[in-house]
């Protein structure tokens, strides 16, 4: 799933080699902004041509493709044998992850560009929570697509919700960060963000870390609703933060990766790329995996931000890297998916 876990912390298990190598590539023939999701030997992703595709994780061979009603920006959620993803036609789809055949579809009133996130209902049933540009956050039964609850906001919901410890936390284009009860959909509180929140934040230790359009990274205590700290940059943030080992790493429109102290918000290092960093970085062991619109995948040292390695993929990258199954999976805006050892 997007960011690897429902709290969206962007941390992966394992270790990153100092000399990564491309194992295989696949050309979709259409631009890709969707982070690949990896499970059960499959790499599943959406593309701008409105098709959800599954590749063999070991070889890159196409296994199936399923047409949707619009371009697919969201990373699919792989859960209980299903791949669940929304499209810009405003529909949340569930397809069989083994065959690509449709299971159910739920129509909203505007496009769905954020990913769905799993949770459990009161009876232990699998549910998924997602937002839509129809200003609504919804929770639906994962098996049937039946709506369990919905909550209206005052603006587009572009971001993916973060879920942990019974709470849903999500920012919106109404400049609010909302804390919602995952079981009932009732809002516990709303916190002023100060600008549009177009991207997902990360939940860790009762704190929500997120960047916004106005060029700030916020750390919010979700229990009190108080902003613990703010960090200001020169441009806006369209990247979700990775939070692990006491650090927050986030990409900015100022062409930089920023590493901050998770407790205080004090800057630790920055790393300059040659383009916007809208893709969300991943922390894996003592390394950071990041990508930029300059077409490069970067491996950095978490400690000091020094470059360990980089690979030029030849086209801008806005889709976030996925780290799993002993590989890094990355997709480019010209439609190439690469698996990297």
C-alpha cells in the first residue's frame, strides 16, 4: 500500500546496497504517477491511460490489466486478495489481485486521487478509508464496497488518510487537519493548517507530520490539537514525509530533501536535486530512498544526507518509490517501471 503501512510512516524493512542495479524494466506506454504496490509476487500500479496493471515481481512480465474510468494516480491497496484503487472518473474500484477481474465499484461525485487505507470495523471486518474531491471522507466494507460512514469537509480531499490507534488523520484543501474516529466517522477535532494540505501526513507516537502548499512542515499533537512545531521552507510540499529513527524526511518544491528532528523540528540536513521532489521518500535502515523530477533515484545516508548512489531513469519521477521483496520499485512519467536490486 501507499507508504507501506496504515500510519503512512514510509519506513521499510531491510538494508539498501551501496551499488543498486536495475533488474528489469517494463513500459506501460502511458505516464505513471501511481506508486507501485507489492505483494504475493506481484507489482500492481495505475497509469494515466486509466489501466491498473499487475507485473510479475521477479521478471516484470505483464500478468493482467484492468481498465478504469479515468487516470489512476493513487497507489493501489492490496488487501485480502483484492487490489483497491480510485480513479479520476470518481470511482473506487476493487479487482481480484490474481486475475484483474472487477469485484465491486463505488461511485463518488468527483475524482479519487488519494489511496485507500485499511482498518477494522467493530466486528473485526476489513474496511478501507479514502477521500475524494467531492469533499468527503468515506469508510467502506472491503469485501462489498458498502459505505459504513462518510464525513463531509469544506474542500477537496486530495490526500491519503493516516490511520493508527482508532484514529483517522487527514488534511484537506480547506486548510484543515481533521482527527476522525475510525469506527464511527465522527470528527474529534480540526486543526488549522494555514494552507492547503494536498498530500498525506505520517502518524507516529501520537503526532501527525505533514507538509502543505504554503511551504511549511507541521508536527501536530493529535490528542490536544496543538501544533508542536513548524518548519518553514521557500516552496510548497507535495511529498509525504518518512518518519523513523527520530527523523522526518520530506521532499519539497524547492528541489530539496529536508531532514528534520522529529521531536523539535530542527533541521539536520538538506540534499539538493535538479528538480522538484514530489515523490515521497522511504527510510530503510540507515538509508533514504528518494526520487526527483530530474529523473534520478537517489540513495542517501540517513545520518548526514550524503549521496551513496543514484540512478538516472531518463524521465521525470513523481510516483513514490516502493521498497520491498528485496528490491526498489520506481515508475516514471514516461511510463517505465523499474525493479532495482
